[in-house]
């Protein structure tokens, strides 16, 4: 599971490098596409250093699609990706988790529900069909003690917003009053936007995880967090 999140970070940082300060908010499908493109690029890069293994993309595709009897092709690919795996061990993506006063309150108001879900006890207000949409809980739970986490924002490449959009959407946190949540979210937005790390890429290197397709519909983010948060969320990378 950690490797899958590591891949998410690696692809994300690659996206930062290629898109600069462009405003964007990528869904999971976009990240998978970027990942595929990056692996193809890496494969070509590795092959460029091994002339004896080099072959055209069309030839490579024909071998895999129409000539699976050629064991040497599979062996060549295995060797190439073994090189990539060795490279992966040297990759580290330091990330910083925001803990401003308002952000801590937004995080804290959902902690009881989050801990209960991690222990197998589900909130009554969370519909059975939506239990598959709470990846935000497992994501945040493993980040706090991860070796890539840094307490120094200047050393981080990625910035995580530790909140639970899906739990808040379903009113599964101890605070269900929308106006109070909006007021707290407004304060959190002000805190984040005043930091140097926000100015660096205007939010593109910030991550918010929410895995409920309800948030694809216009007005859902606004309904849960208010207008100010909904506005900056358009700049944040959403997974």
C-alpha cells in the first residue's frame, strides 16, 4: 500500500516539474495516465544506455502483441525494469502535513469517526454504499509516521491537507453544522495562503485526497467547505 502511495508522490512530483505553476486539479485517472507516460519515458531512457537492447517502439509492441514465443524479449524487458526498480530505491519524496490551528480543528473533529472506521466500527450516518469512498482515512493514517514525512516545510516537495472531505460531506464527524465548518475552513484557507510554500506553486504541489465522485459535481465542495475553500481547491491536486 505504501508503494502505491509512493508512486502517487513520484508521479505527482513529475507533474510539478513538467507543468510548473499551471493551475490544475488532477483526478486519479489523470495520475494513472501521467504514470504510464513517465514509465514509457523511463523505459526509453534506460534502453538508450543499452544499444544492444535498443529497438523501436513499433518493434517492441509487435514482439509483445504478436510474438509472445520470444522469451528473449520478455527477458530484455525484465532486465530494463530491474534497472528502474534499482532507481526507485533511491527516490525519496519528502512531504509536509499542515498543522495550522484551523487545519488541526478540521482534522480533529473527524478523528473519532476515523479511528472507529480503522477499527471496523462504521458511523451510522455513513451509507453502506459509501464505505468504499473513505480512502482519505487510510491515506492520512499511514502518513503521520512515514519516513518521508518532514517537519520542515522548506525541505518538502509535497504538502498534504489533513482533512476528511467525505466524512464531512456525509456529516459523519462530531461537528455537523455547515456554517461552523465553513467558518473554520475560511480560517484554514487564510492560514495556508499566507505560507511561503503556497506561494511557491500556488497550490499545485498541495494534495487533497477525496475518493467520492460526489465531489465531481458542481457545488459539492462549496456546500461542504464554503466558497473560499472551494476556490483554492481548484488549484490543489486532488487524488
